[in-house]
């Protein structure tokens, strides 16, 4: 099975359970942040990278008259949303594109607002952000949100746990490193804020168990080996941490040679 198929399989699995991609616990803060951006910038074209749970997407449709397009790798997730919103006028305005983020099927400079929540952790972030940049209008807006490492977790202990728990996991960024990474990709920082949510690592490990090799070690050994440090950084209590989550808003810069044109 190729990586894309593994990613689709995970998206469909998590969509049914709502654990990592747009879980209920983060819904209100993400919704409020997105609606604030939409009210401030009044985008004509909104592109959402990933359908997610569907609730954020529906809120966007309810609160904007923009043209809305969603790129989603899983046809099953698309069909589930359409089926559950058949009589919904707002949802009927949404257009779906079945495609992957590494080859983002959106025209150059098409998006006035591009939204990505909770996908970069298991995708090739460099390639994906290259594609997001291509698809975002100059001076357009990107809202990028996801779990980050604690600012002092320079060794990436939480990353070490996630890599053992979930082989598809790539890396969590430090908040400052993410801002630098986006700046190098021609996205200027506008604003951002941190939120903290409880995350039960034992439950998370169990949720991700189907995606690990059968003979793999129990990821919880990372927690036991670093319990003191994780307690200091993430307020570890038993198996529950306070997980940092960052919602960042960026604007797409013009290349230097086009500045002032």
C-alpha cells in the first residue's frame, strides 16, 4: 500500500472517531478564529484543504457568500458529507475536489483564503506548503492550525512519542520554527494564538494502534522514560498532557521583484 492510500485510510478511520482531525474539543476556537478572518478580509474564494469533520466547513458556508471549494483525498468522506447535508442550502454551495495536497488541484493564485487544520502533521509539509503558496492569491490569507511542541521541548520528546505511536506522523513544529518556515515560503505572519487541550496519550496510542506494525514496541515507554520532563513541559498527569495547539494567520507576499507593481 502506498503512502497516499495509507493517508486516505487514516483520514477515513479518524473521520469516524473524531480524535486527531478537527476534534470536537477544538471546534469552538477554530470556528471563532475562522469566522473572524472571514469577517475581516471578506474573501471571494475560500479553499479548504481537507474536509475534516465537516462542522467547520458547514459553519464557513453558513457565514460567507464566498465561492467555497474543498480539496479532500477521500471520496468516502466527501460522500458522507454530501449525504448528511442533502437538504442543506448552505452546503449545496460547496464544491468538492477529490485530490491530494502534494499535488494540490487548485489553480495558481485562486484562493483569497486558504484553510488547513490538522493535516500537516502527517503530510510532507515542505511540498504541501509549496502547493498552498502556489494556490494562494498575492496578499491572500492562509489560516494554518495544528498541534505544536512546547517552546522548551527542543529535543522533541512529544514528537518521539508520536512517531512511535503513529508511523505516518512527520514532525510537530516549535511555534517559532513554524513561523520561520512559513516566512521562508513567502507567507508573512499576521497573528496567532495558542490554545491548550487535554490529550490522553494512552487513549491516543490505542486509537492509532491499527496503523502500527503488530510487533512494534508500546509507545508508552517514551512517556515513562521522560515522565519528569513531560510533566514540566506538558503538565503530564497520569497519561494526560496539556497539548499545545497553534492557530496562525498569514498573508501571501508578492515576490520581491513584484513589490510595488
